[in-house]
C-alpha cells in the first residue's frame, strides 16, 4: 500500500483493520475512499506471499463433502485464482458445484456518486460487493439460483 498507493507505512496496519471492519475487505475500503488500482494486481500482491504449501490434502473433509448430496458452493471475497489454489492444494476442487468469488460479484464496477475528501476535493469511488454486506449474499443467491428459504449458509470467515 505504501509503494503503490503512497500511504504512509505507519498508517497501514490500523488503516487495514479499520477498512476491513467498515467495508468487509481492505480492498473494498480503499476503493470506497477513491483509491484506484488494478484489482488483479492487488490480489496477486496480497495472495502472493501466502504459504499455500502449508495446505495439505484433507481426505476426511473430501469424503465428507462428497458424501453430502446437497449443493455445495464456495462463496469467498477472494479472487478466483486464490480459491482455485486453495481447493487444489486440499484436493477439494471437485467437491463443489462452483465458486462465487470477487470476479463473480464485481465483473462490472459500480461507480458511486462523487464524494469529497477531507480537503473538499471531488473523488470518484468504486463500490466493491463483498461479504459481510447483505447485498453480497443476495447477489450470490441470484448467481447460484438459490432459494433463500431452502438454503443453509455456513460462513467461516475470519
């Protein structure tokens, strides 16, 4: 964030936490504040240092998931590439009907009405649809063609 967005290094930890709490993800918060950057590059940077090699195949979970006849769909704020890497490392990629991810809900960026910053300057903001916002769950249910009256949603977000 300091290199690409010129945010003071000392402000980043608190800013990330505040944006996460208010907007659901740091990325959504940065976009809401008017920061402009390439979403794919952001995801590559954020996920690029994750210890994917620490993830191991989970055959117990795999067998449990495969034994359940209900539809199972991943719903994540992460990008499709991250979800695919995690599922692949855990040997779970064929246990789910699909993945609803960042690209699914944000394939057409929504520009918010212009806002002003603290100095009164006009800024353009892009709205990111992400959990835990209610509209993200509503959009995911539409994408997955789910009846909310017959659906269980299990959210394991940190």
